[in-house]
């Protein structure tokens, strides 16, 4: 194997080809990391009626039962994984994890999901429930609205029967199998 460099300004094409080969070969670790994060969501409840893994599974199950495609279902499953790091900016964290693996409208749906959710509770917190209106006219507005109104804001029901995480694992592995670009 090629000895790699100690500083980038001394690197060679051959070394970068080896790094690229190994990075490509290790791509499956992305899906496994995401699945591990999803399992870890079971440790977060923060006062809601269900833990964050149940919420994620319920959101994704509702999306699948509504006929959403695989990228949308996986995005629904992952939409709150940013809460593992920081609730305050969790939509952007999840959106960036998904970005190389889903089409633009699916990325955007997750990026703005909190402002769309706001319709259902922002007023209680003294915030603008019409926060989503600043995105009026956006090509993915209707998708983001459907995500928030039909799948996400409704997914706190302890009695809802969701598919288990195992059901979604093959989808997660397919969606994260190949980034569209580096
Ligand atoms: Fe959510």
C-alpha cells in the first residue's frame, strides 16, 4: 500500500487515489452511523408523550403509508436526529447529514421543517404560527407542508402502530449508499 503523506502540500495523485478507494469502500459506515443515531434517539424524550425514536418511526411510517418515495421516507425517519447534538439547530444538522444523498426538495423539507411545524404550536410560545409563509412560492412548499401537517406534527401518538426500525434499515442503506457529490 502507498505510504500516505504527513502534509497535504506534499501529497501525490497516487496517494489521493488510495484515499478515494478506501473512502468509497467505507461508504457503508455512513448508513450504519445513521442507524446507530436513530437507535440512540430512544434516549431522548424531553417531556413529549413518546421518545424520539418512536416519533421518528411514526413520522416515517405515516409518510410511507401516504405513498411517499424512499428518499422522503428516509428523510422523515431522520428529520430529528440533529436533536442528538443540539435541539436549537436540529433541523439544519439533520438536513446537512441528508444533503448529499437526497434531491434538493427533500433536503429543504427537512431544513425548514420547524417553521412549518410552527403552524401547530408557535402561537402557544408567542411566536408567529405563519412562519412558513416566508417560503410561499417555493417549489417544495407543498411537500414541506404535507410533511409537517400530516406526518410530523401528528407523530406523538403512543397508540399508533409504526413499522419497526428493521423495516426501514434497507431503505437507509440504499439512500446513504452513494453521495451525489463530494
Ligand atoms: Fe419531528
